[in-house]
């Protein structure tokens, strides 16, 4: 059963209660008897059990992260576009020779 923390807005008392998920939340303060109780949201505890995590957890097969791969791919695309544009354009001297004929 989970433990819920309650705080009274009228008198300021704070306490914990074991309750089932299906139980209705408490509304009446046990100290001042006013209907001013609110659930306090607390961070949950995380417990890691075991010997640890493997180096391959959350990594790609090659060991690179996905952001590194994306950056490399974008650089390769830019480089390939530059090289293809240079190869497809004839030199200025070649274009002037072909237009003279």
C-alpha cells in the first residue's frame, strides 16, 4: 500500500497515511477537525538494484549516440553536394571555348 502525505491548510500539520489506491483521499484534519486537507506531492524514490548497467545500454550498435550520427550525416551530405556541384559545372575556359565554335 502506498504512503500518502497530507497537509492541513488551516493548522499546518503534516502527516502520512497508508492508503489503498481505491481509498478516497482524506478531507478532515485529525487535529483541528476542519476540512482543509490537501495531498502533498512528493518526489518518488528510485532504487537501482543489481551490479550496474552495461556500456551498451542506451547506445547504438557502433557506440555512437544518435546526435553524433546525425551531425556526421549532415556534414557528409554538405560535402557530397559541394563535390557534385564542382564536378557538374565546367570550368569557365571550357564554356567560352564551346560557345566560340
